[in-house]
C-alpha cells in the first residue's frame, strides 16, 4: 500500500571489560561547541526618543481646524500659531 521506512538493528555481544564495549557511548554530545568570551553591551529604548522635527504645516492645519470648529477663539489661534512658528 505505502512505502514504510525500514530499520535494521545489529547487536553485538561482548564482555563487560572488552574495549569494544566502551567504544560506544549513549551520552549525547554536541557536534560543534562554540565558546564566546566577548562581552557586549546594548542600549535599548522602548520609545523613539530621537529628536524629530515638528511638522509645522500639519500643526497649523490642526489649529485652523480647531478655530473653524469654534473650539479656539481667534486670539487663541493667533497665540498658538505664533508658538508653532517660533518652535515652542
């Protein structure tokens, strides 16, 4: 019906003190061992704390939108606009 894997087992009977009995080990060992002794220091940040330039145009559009909706008065709009243009 299908192709099944086949295994052949071979056994050898030897005495306890025979060097052939000690040749095989059942303890798993790594094929490759990599040892690294160099120390590495990493500074990680959860937030992007780099200084990003403000998008002045987008800020002015937001302020104008708030003024048109009546949330900011004309005087408040002018004050906030000056702050954005100065960079505060």
